[in-house]
C-alpha cells in the first residue's frame, strides 16, 4: 500500500500519524477539489440565474447523488451537515415534540458523547427515560439484553456502527429488526463505521445514519445525515432561513421538500465537493484492500507491543477486524505517553475519547488509542514501539 502514501501531503512533513479515527489525513485530490472551488467558481448554490451559480449547484447536487448511490439511498434522503455530531443533534431536535414523559430512549455505554448527550438531554427535558443496553467488551450490543429492555414505550434506539474506543462492529441489520418490531426508530452513529465498510441503508433498514467527511479522508466541517424519506417528510425543519423555503408571506411560510428544508443558509460548498472526491478516492482503492492492509499492520503491532512493552494492558487485543489498539501502560499516565511520542513526531490519541461513561465503567481516567489507516506501515509501527520503550526514561529526565 506504500504507493498511496504519496497522495497525502501531510506525510511529507515527517510525522508518523496514528490518529486517523479522530480525523483522517486528506489526499491531494480532496485538497485540490476544495481549492478549485475557491479559485475558479466561488459562488453560491441555488441562488441567481448566472451560469457559474448553475454550474456550482449542479456539482453540489451531483455529489449528493454520488453519496446516495454510495449508501444505496435516494438523493432526497441525503442531508448535508457539519458532521456526525451535527447530524445526530439534528435528529434529536426532530424528535423534540414527539418524545413524551415516560417514553424511553435506548443507548449504550460505548457511545461517543455525540450519540449520548443529545439523547440524555432530550430525556431530561421531556422527563423521558434513558435506558442502557448491555454490551460486550468490544462495544457491541448484547442482543438478548436489547430484546429484554425494548418495549412499546421505546421510541428511539441510538447506537454506534463501530465503537470509537474498542472497534467492535454492531450487527445493524439484526438490531434494526428488533427495533422495528416495537415501532421504534433506529439511529446510527456511523462516524467510524463508514470508514471501514460500505453501508447499504436499504438492506440494513435503519432509519437514520450520520457520518463525517473528515473521517473518510474528506474535508472537515462537512458530514451526511441519511434519513428515510417517509420519516423526513413528516419532520419539521430545525433551522429557518434562505433557500429552505417555498413561499414566504407576512402571515405564513411553506418549506421545500426534504432534504432542502433541512439545509438553511449557505452550505459548506467547497467541503461538499471535497467529500465527493474522497468517496471517489475510497472507491478507487476499495474497502477490502484497505482493510486487509490495516488488519495485517494491526496484528504485527499488537504482537510487538505485547512482547516488548512492559506492563502494557491492551483492552481490545482480540478484536480482529478493528483498526484501533486501545491500551494503557501501568504507572504512566496516557498524556505523558502522548507527550513523549509527540516529541518524536508520532501522533496518537490520549484521553477519554469523548466516551467518559465508558472510561468510568472501565475504572480509568483515560487510555491511549492508536488508530491505523491504509497509509500506515510496519516501519512506522517499529518506530512507535521503540519510542514507547523510552517513555520511562523520558519522564525520569523530565521530572528530575
């Protein structure tokens, strides 16, 4: 896979980048697409009758169609957002008026804050109940426990596709079947999932799926919310303004049909166009090729870490298909490890990973997370292991 490394300008800066689950690096094709918009046709969409505006609108809508095809959805089911967090919060606002006292919303302790706090706060406002479904150690849902807790008071089940801490992959289709037996809605945080497998929303029968462009080698500040059209057409807009309206009078306003009624104001045009190129880039390589490389690299790195790093505790060692290695080193704070690695220009993630309830459950303040991508190499893994061996000496010098 070394041939693809040249596509990523940041790798030329001398960094070893093991933090792709936080935000992936951007290939030149994505950077060029965003820059081209600003340099050659930096005008707004859906406004005016000029030729440039028509061209940009066409490119923007072509990207929507591309993403719809990528997910096996219809174009009118694709809403552009600022990212996964924005999309999930938008869904929570959709349901503001529908959730009543004593209704129930099911989540898991493995959720990212973006798929936990919106539902927690909605339950608090509406005096509804937030229910935790049991999970296995890898972050996947215990389906038997879900069956025991879901009932006709359950209105929403909100779960991740892939855990951002441990990397376990939830069986979305099986969960959707259970959820729909009780006429509830299934909302999926796809921030990590879309990176590792192509999602067929029709086959999975999920109601909402949110993801971020920057996780899949696209720009920051743009994401996608998929929603079934039969649901979207009965939802009220969360924001009001330009281009989401149909007719405005002094006494009444009518709105466009989805998805446009949910895209008020000037959208993130350059970022949307860059996201389209990121989809092209992923498809040109193929998920299977990327995943196989990551699987080999992860296996190699885990073996070296286990054999050579004293007092290491790897929390998700046995999850074969994950790109994540989450661990701690006994007696050394994760932030100290990250600081030492940073001095070597090795970038990892240390902290609670926006999953504080999970850290509390594990009985730790934070963990170290190495997230691998197809542009990582065994040589980079060797350098990481070598740097981790030096952490104790680094701290002794630092605090001497």
